[in-house]
């Protein structure tokens, strides 16, 4: 029997799924769920991703990220693997006012080592999240994996492979949002946005 020759190297596809809208209430970072609009959008995500041939689903431990992909997992009969290091960046031990959020984010992207009191810098957050992403690329080489994620963490993971993904990119992403990343080994070759308003 002649072994079939594969056409070129196997590509690994990662679907970055930024969570759907979540009601913002202080002190419930891990547990807050989705708004009604968020739940409706999560159903659209299920529709978009169901026929992509996804092999595995990995998520941040935060409820809003898990709930956004729950429909996909149920439809495809896959378990959602929780990866603690995919959690959203810890901004600060102090309460941050809405008007302080933008300038603080800008400063973090301008200086990757800058952090608010008790919070994570871009470098620290990127290192832990990219560690998980590299593990996923290694373990699921040639497969398709959906990742339940957050705005900052998603941007920093993408930024590691392509520095053009920075603050401007993050600020124009939506809740939810989906980006299809095509990798050849550890090289990001192509990014396609699958979500549309």
C-alpha cells in the first residue's frame, strides 16, 4: 500500500473567541455570566463555529468565557478544558474608575512592564497566556482549537506572534468576537475575523 503524501505541512487553526457581553459588577470577575444580548450572541457563535471542524475547546476559567462557548461544546459533544493561565489580566488590586481604564491600558501597551498596584503588566500577562497557547499549538498540531478568551489576553497572545496587534486592535474588538488564526508550526500566517455585527 502506497502511503499518501500530505500536501505541505499541517496547519493548526486557533479560533480566538472573545466572550460575549457580560453584566459588569464589581467583585465577580470569575463568576459573572452573560447579559441577555450576550446569550443571544453566544447562540450566533455556536452557529458560526459548529461547522468549522473544531477538535478541542479550551477556555479561561471565567464564567463569561465558558458560557460563550458552551453551545459549541454541547453541539460538538466536546468538553471545555479550563486553563487557569488564560484568565483575564488582573488590572489592579484597587478599584479602577471607568475614565482611568483607557489611559492605564494605553500606558501598559506603551510600556509592557508597567503595572498598576498589585496588577499584571503586559509582559507578565502575555508570558502566562502565550505559555498556554504554545502548549496548545504543540499538542493540537494540525488540528482546530477554539479558545474562550478576553480582550486584553487575546490581544497580547496575538501580539506575541505579530506586533501589529496592539491597543488599537483591542479597542476595536467586540464582545463577542471571533478571530481565526492559522499557524504553520509556531508561525502565525493568517488572521481572519469571523464575527460580524
